[in-house]
C-alpha cells in the first residue's frame, strides 16, 4: 500500500546513506507514492537506482553544483503528490511516519519532526534500537546505542511497539499570522535550524510559501528563513508523535569557517524580517573581532578574516560528532545513558572592503554544507 506522499531528498556525497534511506522508505507501512532524489553534483553510479516498492525520480544538475535552496525547490516543486515530505538523507525515522503524516497533517499547517542527535558512530543503528535507547535514557536505565544491528532495517513487524515507544510530543511552537519579531526564541535557539531534517506540508501550502529563498547562499539560515515565511503566511507549526534521529554537528560552536556566508545571509534575513537570527553566533563573531560589535545598530561589517588556526578549529567543531570520549564529555554521562537534546544554527553578512579578494574567494569556497 502507498501513501499519497512525495518524499524529497537531496544528495551530494552521502551515497551510502542514500541506500540506507531507501531501505527505510521500503520498510515503511505504507510506502510513499514516489521518492524524488535531487543530485547536487553530476550523476554517479547510484543516480539510476530504482525500487520495486515505489517510483524513484532522479533530478540532475546542468551545472557544476546545485545550491541547497535550489536543490530543495527543484524536488519539492516537481513532486506530484498532494502531501510533500522533505527528509534529509541521513535521517533515521519510524516506519509509521508516513501513516502519521497522512492522518494528522491538515491544510494551512506544516508538520516538523523533533530531531534527536546521535553520534555518527550510531548512524547504522535501526530506528528500533535508537528509539529503545532513547526511552531507556529517559527512564535513567542503561542501554547501548552502539551495538551492531543484525538486520539494519529489518524486524519492522515490531513497528507498532516502536511507534508507541517513541510517542514523545515534539513540543514545537505553534504560530499563526505574522511572526513575532520580539520573540527572542527566533533570534536565538529555535527549532528552525534543524527542523528541515524532516517536515511534511501540503503541496498547495508549499507553493504559497514560494519555496526556499534562493538568495540565501551557502551555509546557514536557509531553514530559519523558510520557517519564518511559513509563520508569515499563517501556517501553523506542529510536530508528529514520532521523533527522528540524525547524526549531529556541534552547532553551539562558532562556525568561523562559514563567516562570509553567515554574514551575507544574516544581513539578508534582517532586511527581510526585521531582526537578526542566531545572535549568539553573531556575538561570538564580534567577541573574536571578526565583525563589528555594534552590528545590532548597524549593518554587519567584516573586520578581519579568521586565521588558519581558527579555521581548523571551526571545521573540527562542525564535523559530525564521531568520538565517543568527546560525546561523553559533552553529555557528562556515559554514552549508553544519554542522547542529548539538539541545539540550533547560525547567521551573518559581509561589507568587508578591507579583505583581500583572494582571501575572500578562499573562504567562500571553504567546505559548504554537503547533503
């Protein structure tokens, strides 16, 4: 049985995770009507992969690389079903998630998943194992989430118990009408930074939003802008009963390797919505002397470019958490007793006539987000 849902994902380098992603969708009950895979880079060996459970449409670029916003729009606007599901390719989700979406999503709303971070060392765990570990963590009971799975996405006959075990309300904010520009949650730590790991929306409502704003280039604030637009046109925001899991980067750290992208996107955001998002990151930039300290009263100006040491430190901080000791020290508990709550994303824009063009080109080309 198929659900009237078009699932959209974008892929750059994560081809191994794409295979796991398709396996998860094939294990869903019901399965989606179609899967649209947007390739952000030229075709690879997996660019013609098919499934006997649902139709797979591949979308290719006609340029060297497709930016994230354009890639998402290409898939979502081309989808055929009434309900659209955007799911990040490395997300681990319940086999009942499509059934939940079809039964609970109403017009003029968007349903966003509650994302729980996991170490990248656990990315091959099944939803059953991660969900059970999360519930044991909530009950202060020890359970390993690093155990190898005999059958990665098998044994979904237990999916009914899985869904019941994962019935933790997402607790995402609901909002109608114009966004409240005084709501400091949207300027600091909001769910918008990670909510696009999975969201469901009626196609007619997505078309009303105009899609992801393609003027936001590079790393940061695409999601904050999109969900601000959803609030602005009056869509209510809610979460499904099931949680999802995703390998997580240390998003509370200052991403200096994406300084110019953040500067540009944060200034665009302020001009569009009237306030700066993720001011915690902007203040961190200012404290490091990278941007002007009076950015709240003036436009953001790049004072200097980050040093090589700062770039190296920032890149390491934004790598998916892959070190068990690092994870344990952050959580301050053993890994088998903890799945920590997620944090958020960032912001910023450039006015840096003081920077050398060659240095700017180098920084702008530094490690953009892969999909």
